[in-house]
């Protein structure tokens, strides 16, 4: 059933494990993520970025896609439908549409404005039983061809943002969206530890793709309860699809043009990736 994320992630932080948060892009992605969670018998969070939701046709459609897919697949594990990196307007829209959880990402605003807007979203969301994620510091990533390191979260700001009552808190600790550069310094465990010592809120690790297993597991042991994974599923899908085509299934061959066949290896690769990350995160089966 669809639930909010408050208890699930609080239990994860307490229990020193994480619950996976996977981005969806379409029907195949949705089925793969739900199928993996059901197979492992664990709760899962499915999230749509603003861009992916626009691509798919809007938040309402995304919510119905997840709901109806759960029904048709007889999904019995708890699922949290979440807005990833929403701006103020998107967070409000998803609260109205009935998402279970929203991220208000105000990292590019002056901190006081991030704080004020986070408070407003918390008020609106909690009135409807919807969970909220906020962001402090920033997640690195590519901009104009340069991979930025992101801004390390300040402990004081993390405390202040946590005090708004957000249900989970994303913090910049050297993590980066997308692929990691070869000279990446790794996660900043000292800062994570300092934040975790002051903040009881479950912490979120963005940019989960490409971080070595040992670092992810250490971060979880220190207070990370939600790990976001997107790029890794995209790469797995693309690799498997390319391999299938290169094996000779081109447009002259029914196996190469029937979408049900053409997309199957990629969908299986997403499901395998999600299952493997669920194992890494130590999510206990229900
Ligand atoms: O919000 C989404 C995640 O932070 C995804 O990051 O694409 O590097 O796995 P990733
Ligand atoms: Zn992210």
C-alpha cells in the first residue's frame, strides 16, 4: 500500500539500515522498482524529479501510474510516492495531487529563505499526512561540463532546518549527482558524524550511484536512512539495451522492433540493480 515515509525512515535510522529511493521514468522503470521491492519483501520509495514528471505527463499521471501498477502487480510491500528535488511550486502541487512525500530543495536560496519555505511546506504537507525532505548544503554535480563538489552542509544549518519538523534531511557531505570523477575525495564522514550527533532526523544520501559499497554502508552506520539512486539504473538500462541490439536484434528483426522484447533486457537490468542496492542498504525484509 502507499504510505508516507515518516515511520519507515525513522525506523531505518534507529535500526542502522537504509531504505532505497529510486527514480522512475516510465512504466518499465516503475514495474522494475516495484518488482524488486516485492521480491525482496522490503519497503521502497519511488520518486519523480520535476523533469521526469514533466516527461511522463505530470504529477497526477505519475501517481496514478504507480498506484495502478501496484494494483496490477499485486504489490503488498509499503511504497512511498515522493517528489525528488522539488521547488516550492512543485512541492505544493504534489501535496495537492496526493503524493505521500515531497522534497523541497531550497539549497540554491539564501538559507533564511530555504528555512522559511521549508517551514511553509512542512505545514501544508503535515496537515495532509505527507512527509517532507529538505536539503542543507548542496549535492555536487555537472554544470557547464565541470563536475562541482557541492557545498558541505553546515552543522548549525542542519540543526535549524531539522527543527522545522522535516521528516528527513538531505545534506551535502561530498556526494555528487551522476557519475563520480576519478579524483573524487570520497564522502566526508567527519561532517556526517557531526551532523548526526546533533540531528535525530533520518539523513538522506543523494547521488547514490557510483559510491563504493563500503562508503555507503559506513554512511548508513552513521545515520543515513535514505539512499537516492538514479543514474545507476539508467546506465544499467542503457548497457543492457545496447548489448541486446549489438547481439544483432536490429529493426529488421521482430525481436529488435517489438517494444516488449526490445525493452525487456533493460527492464531486467534495472530490477537487478535495485535488488542489489536493497542488499547493500541492509533493508530488512518485512
Ligand atoms: O535525487 C536523486 C539522487 O540523488 C540520484 O543521484 O543519479 O547520482 O544516483 P544519482
Ligand atoms: Zn538528488
